[in-house]
C-alpha cells in the first residue's frame, strides 16, 4: 500500500498533513478524502454563506493527485 497525505483548509488557512495514511488505491483515497472533508465541514464552518473548504491529496512523492472541495452558498429567492 502507498502512503497519501491529506492537506485541508479553507480560504484563509491550509493545514499540511505530515503523517499521511496508507491506502490500497484511488478509490480508497477518494473515500478517505471525502470523509476528511465531511469532518472538516463539521469542525470548521464559521458561516454558511460563501464558506469554501477543501481536502487536497498528495502521493508519496509530494505530487498533488486529487482535490475535494465544498462551497456553501445561501441565495435568497425573494
């Protein structure tokens, strides 16, 4: 299994993963990244409107291989 690093953040801050997680393949990397984004959303939401969160995945060589992101926006219809 290869080791992948899951950096996370919002518009203002980026937290670099220095430990990483071993994953069997890209499907497992995607699943771990998605779970990380859900956790980040629960922990980091300051306000709903305009909040942008992301998890960016690096491989063992430090190459960015995947980015999962979430944008929350409120739109009044009246």
